[in-house]
């Protein structure tokens, strides 16, 4: 059956950071070709290809799989050609290219569904990437043969007009050329950056070390200096008082005063708005009162205050000063054409605009000349119109100012500027107090001193543009962004806080909390993302599941933070990539079955590929679980300087070889007092770090998964240059209480029975909790409240029940508050099925829908000496329910305090006990004698 649309987007994902497709921002469109699956380019024919290249000539340079210019055209025409999803990929890249973006990466792959493709392409600006996809789709539709063309493609579709509109829209949202040059320079130096709004507000660096830019105004630019530079009359007065060359000037607010000022100053004069920029409203070389009136009206459109000043003859120069030093000088020439004696002005302008260096807005080195009202006025003043034919060699100026934004050109003169003129510019900017400033200086010869040939400062700019310097029309480009970055981040000063990224199926939250605690104990202000919120210096600032890129940005933008711990989950990576470009250290704890069957992640291998992104972005060290084969395989994709393994097996052959080769590792050794976490450093030295039973979170070594989590936290901290004693102290003082680690093996023992609360929600996590429960010697029964999220596969829910089977005496099966697409009773029913298949008697299984009701039933059922395990969804609510529960008097009376005597092991068997004493082990495993129930 034919689809209603020949080609359309079924789904779109925008990845703003490293992702499963690339380690930079990309967009993925799922493209349905519909009936066009039967129409590859060879079948569409040569006319289609030629029409496409005519619309986008730059496609001729695309190498495609041939990796040489012309490769794409060759691919489209040879054999059966290529499919339109692949062609659209190249069209989208080329459209972004003509809008001024440097993008080149793209790939298109078929999916399991016929005619449906995943098209992935690089972007710099999200709006541009999305709009390029839409325009590319329209362009291809418009070029199709009539019988395949979409009925809703307008007959008057004009690609040239749509292209220019697309470019202008992109430019309105893109970083300007000055900001763009600063961002690129920061990237080249490894300084991270974040765009803070839709305009030019940029954060350079992370956390405590951040600096900010808005265009070329920096965090260090004094507000008062900007105000002074904006007030042209104040600038003129301050500079004049210092003996610097400035024109005579008057500030007026009425036309009659403007006329009077012009006569007093003496013609010719310049009239300009008090506080406009980019040459807006400026009229030069005014010779009489009539011209004053016209110029006044033009300036009044931009400001109430009007400046009348001496007209300085000569050429306009921009002198750029950064940090008190002149770093570049450019001669600026207004938009103009050169006559050939045959062509009209309009024809000459069109010819100039054909220059590939000219484009719309700031997309190219030069801006196209526009025949606007200002150009018409300039021509009129010269006694010409756009239809006039200038003599051969005649220069016809079309704009009163030399701004690049109106089609002007620039010539670099940095190497020839006279030292006096250089010193003058530096003094002027210093006098205003600007860290980055531009001096507009008019002189007939920049190579000679202003004291000799005259000239003057007509304006100073607090946010000078960089385009004329980084891409002059003539002369050597100048890296003017470099001195700005040097000023903001002097050599040797940090620009980024250390970032630790932690991923895996289980243990992420606990490991993140352990590491954050270690860093805090070392004196750092830590920003941490986790499944229950964003924490700044240990305080919850944003509640919720905050393990994605948005949460990471919150931490990196906080100016108080000087270390970041990022728990990074699969969901955020799949939705929009990572929220940071690089981490200092990364760890993958394990890969186990969880969330399989969602968003194209169907196998453990798929899951490992997603989580591997976190490891791939590590710069200093990657920490991997040597006991997990999927984690081990990530080592092949690791680019970090160091690789560290964590293993619970002291005889692990690969880890032993890794240590011999100078690699680092955290190994669990067995000693006389139990498990010892041991560090093997770069020199092969084994350093005993800490006995596992001294780490409260391990419940005296019973919780082996928390032993492993502690090893990962120690490994990450070690590679973040944390002192070993601080690591030890951090682990010794981190426990599994609800206060420090909510929902992670929280034990409550103030009832006559013991209660353990945990958030385990996948097979591997449930197995770990069951293993911990097995290590407790319980005199009574073991009761569990069992659940699984509704978005897990049926087989996963049944598997969890099978894992729990045999570990408990009574099972209460419930559902979560959020059914996640399930019917009420469906999850408890699947759990019951798994328990029955695991050999549990139906008499020991109870179905209670609500979490609160299920928890209440378990607590009321418990008696003295029992253990209740509650697998919680709403962790805080469940914990409050546990601690506020009031056991019945019959339960309390069973467990009244009975005197107990600790019995050393060597006495057991050597002495007999009276009939009213019994010998048992307490929770610590120590034998005690207490009064028997008899």
C-alpha cells in the first residue's frame, strides 16, 4: 500500500553533546521514503541530479564514499545510484554550509523497516540543523518528476528565495563572527563553553573558574567603561582632556541647535546618533543647512541625542586594543563599485555580489552590497542613480560609513601602523577603562603620526567587532581572539573544574554519592547529579531524576562548584547525549539487563554501546569493571591517558598483566581480618587502602556490591589526585543511612524486627539485595515486598521474581504508582507467576496492589526477630512509613530487652550453659548468650 507522503520525517532527536553516533552534536531524523524507496537516483535520472547540483553547486565538492570532489555526483549516477535518504543527508550538510556553518559529518543507515532510514548529520546551531532538514526535504520534493511530486508543494516554490530566507533566519540566531571567533579559540585551547541564551551570552569555563562573554564584552569589562564609551560626547571630552586628537563636537536635542552647532564648528560636519552603532543614522561630509536637516531626521530615528562634529577627511581605521595592547589595525573602505564605462551601478553591484566571499549577513567574509535607501542617497549626492553608468575606473561609494555589515571591505594594516598612532589608541582605551575596545580613527595615512598629518578619534567602541581582523578582505588575518582568552585565562590558570562521570546498570547512585562525599571531605564544593536530584555542596537544589544533560549543565554553570560528579544514565544519552564534552575521569560499573526493549536497546551489547559513550569522553582516566566482559570490551574504545581496572578477583589474569605493564587497579584482597581494598599504582606498588568491614556502607562486609562501589569511588578519587588518607576518611564516614544514601540498602532496626529499604528495580540489583539478606542470621522469618516498574519486559519481571524465590518466607507482590502502560494487577500477576515457577508455595504469596498498603501489610506481619525487605518506588514515602510505623504491643512484648553476654569463640564448647540461657549470634556475627524464650 502506498503511503500518503512520498518522503517524510517520522521522528527527530537532537543530541547536544557526545552521543551514540558521534562525540559531538548531531541530529537524527528517521526518514520514511515511502514509494520513493523504489526510486533511487539512477532511476530518477540525470536531469534530477543536474537540477539538484544547479540548486546547490557546492554538492560537486562532496566526496561521499569516494573521498574526493565529485564523489557524490558519481555515486548518484553510477549503477542504480543511491537512495534519497542519503542524498538528503548531503543536502542538509550543504545547506548548513552555505549558511556559514562548518559541518561535514553525516551517515544514513537503513532500519529493520523497508524504506525507513536513520539519517544522522552534524550541526553547529540547532535551529539551522532543523530548518536545513525541512528545506532540504522541500527542495528534493520540488525536483521530483511530476508523477512523484507532493501535491502540497507550492507551484511557486522558489528555492533561491527560500535559501536566502533560511540564511537570514540562521544568522539571526547564530553567534556573531566576533563571538564565534572567541568560542573557536577557546575550543582550540581546551576551554569548555556553554551558550547561555539565544544571543551572544557565552560562559567560558566551568563552575568556579567560569568567565562570561557577550559579543566582545567580558566579565572583566567595567560597566562604567561601557557607559562612557556609549556616550559619544563624554568619550570626546575625556579623550580631549588628555590631549588626544578628537574632533570638535556638540550634543544637541533640537534641529535649530544642530544647525547652530554646525555653523559654529564649521562645515563640513558629521551628524550621528548619540548611542547607535554599526554606522546607523550617520551622515558624513555635510556642507550646508539643508543637508543638516536631512541628516538630523535620519539620526533622530535612532536616538534623541544628536552629535554634530567636525568632519575629518581621510580613511576610516579600526584600531583594536585588548588588555592595554593594540593587537590589530584595519583600514575600512565603504561599500563601493568601480566603473567600467559600460555597466550601470546596479549591474556593477550585482557583479560584485557574485563574489563567493560575499554572503547574507555574517555568513561570509564579506556582506553583499544592498541597494537600500542609504545607497540611493549616496548616489543622489553624487548626481547619480542606480541606472547611471560610471566612467571607467571611477569609484562610486554606496554607503556613508565603512561598516562591514553594510558591504564595506577591510585591509589589515597592523604591521604598518605608526607607533604614535598605536600609543594613541592604547591610551584612549585605557582612559575609558575598557579591557577590550575599538578606536575608530580617521587619518589620510596610518603609517604616519597623527601629530604630523592630523586625523582624529571619531568614536570608541566597548564591543568592537572582530570580523574585519580575523577575515580581512586584504592582508594578513589576525588572531585577535587569542589575546582575549589569554586575558581571561592567564597561562597556568584553570578554566574547568574536574569532572567525574559514572555510568553502569547498578551502583551508579551509591558510587556517585561516595565519591562526592570523598571530595567534600577533601575540602571541595561538589556539584552532583543523581537519580533523586542535583546536589550542590551536599544540599539538594533540584529534586527529581537528574541524570541527564540538563542536570549536568546545572552543575557546570554553578559558580560555586569546583568539582563535579555526574551520574549518567542511559535515558539521557539516548534522548540528547551527554551534558558535557569531556570528563576528567569516567567509570562504567557493570552492564546488566535493565530497560531492554526500549528505544532500540534490545540486548546487553546494545546497552553497553550506549553507556560506552561515557568512557569514550574521559580525558585523564577510565575506570572499568574487569569482572564484567562488556565493561572490559570498552577498553578498546578508551582514549584516556590511563586505564584503571576494578576487580573482586585477586587472581584476575588480565588485571595481573595490566599491573605488570604499569597500569593501575583496585583489587579486593583477602586478609586475616577479611577483605582489604588494595590499590596498585603506576609503579606496581600495592598499597593497602581500607578493610571492607570499616566501611559502614558495606554493612560490615555483607554488602559486597557496596564493597565494589567503594572500590570504584576510590579509583576515581585517586585519579582525581585526591590524597589517599582523604579517600580512606571519606569511605570510613560514608554509610548507607537514609540521610546519606536514600533508597540504597537503608537499614532500620529500631523496631523489634529489622527493615531494609532498597530501590532495586532490575534483576541484577534484586540479586545483590537478596545476597545481602542471606548474609544476615535471622532468628525469625524473612518477608519481602516485591515489585518491578511496568515498562520492563514480561520476561524481566518474571526473572526478578525467580531471583527472589527461595530467599524469603513470605512474598507480597505489588505494582508502582505509575503503571507505565500496564493494566492494574498485571505486574503483581507476572511476579506471582515467576515465584510459582521458582518453587514458592502459593500460600506464601500475597498480591496487594498499592505500595503503601503492601508496605503496611509487611510491617504488620513482622514479629520480633524477623527481617522485612521493602523494594520501594516512592523511596521517601516508604521510609517515612517504616520509621513512623507503630508495632503492636504483642510484638513489642516479645522483644523486651533481655540481658546478653558476649562469648569469645574460644570458650564455645569448653563450657556448658544453664537451661535458661541460649547461645546465638548477633547481627555482627558475634556469639552471645541470652535468656531463652523458655
